[in-house]
C-alpha cells in the first residue's frame, strides 16, 4: 500500500487509528484492550467514517483491523492487532505535530476514560 495524501477524510481516519493505537496502552489486560478495540471498530461512527472515506491506505488499515476483530480470539488477536497498528510504515504515516494527537496524550485519555479501572495509583 502506498502512503496517502492528506484530506479531511484522511485526517479523520488517521485520528481513528491513533486512538486504536492508544488503546494498546501498556499495563492494561489484553482482554480489556481487545474489547475496547472491538468496541471502537464496531461503532456506528467507525462504520460511517469508513463508508464516507472510500478506499485508501488508512481505510485499508482500519478495514484490516476490523476483519481481524471479527474473528474469535484464540489468544492471537492482541498480537495481530499490535502487528497491524504498530507497523513501521503506519508509524511514519501517522506522525503529526498536533499536541492533542501525540501517543502519550492519547494514552492518558484512555487511562482517564475507558481504562480508568486499570490505572495505577500515583504515589503522593
């Protein structure tokens, strides 16, 4: 797959992939990560985004991840998602200067939101 040009749909696709990558937050149980990624990929918003975006590199990544999570988890799903979402070419394509789209910031949001029950208490 060739690297994409950036238009509005592409920016939305990229943001969605960054959130999926943030869902792979370290220290979270794998079953919780897989459940959260399934929830994101199965959402109506994702369905609409992919329907509007058409084909392209980032839509292909998201569709690949969607096909992956449609399969029963036999212990390999987490590793498959990591391989899809942490691909070197994808990492390069997702680079941005936007402070709200940085991996650390997005992981913080995941820990404050869907993963809050897994967040480690901070020492005083």
